[in-house]
């Protein structure tokens, strides 16, 4: 499960809402510089949390419905889902330690 997978609108329910483990969703866009900087950080964290958390990327340009449903207005935005509910929201470029500490609360 260590890989960060990219999903589309139609996969969101299966991959995120119905996941048996917590999911960190990285909402991003190709034109977003901070998103490109955060991507490798998310991949590092994914390796450390291999079987505890699923990591998913959602390109807001391709998944407009999901971005609207979760009121994604700033990028990058990270949402942590647990048992189908968004339980944590982080917006903007932030240090790896901040992401880990917010993620740890939900494992």
C-alpha cells in the first residue's frame, strides 16, 4: 500500500470513503508550484506508513466534483479520511513533521 495512487471522481468512494484504513488525500493541480514541492514529501511519508494509511492524489482539474464536495479552495490541500469521514484538513505547503503529527492523531 506504500504507493501514492492517483484517482478520479468515480474511484473516490471505493478508494477513500470505503477504505478500511485511514486515507490521506492530496488535492493538487499541475500548475500549483507548492503542490509539486509537497508531492515528494507525501511519497516519503507513504513509505513510512506503508500498512497503516492509504495515500491518494486527486488532481482538482480532473476531479471537479470531489473538489467542490469537499470545498477545496486552496492548494495544496490534504484531507485525512477515517471511516468515510474527513477528520483533518491541512492547506498550503507545510513541513513533513506537521503532516505526520496531524496524521498520527487519526491512526
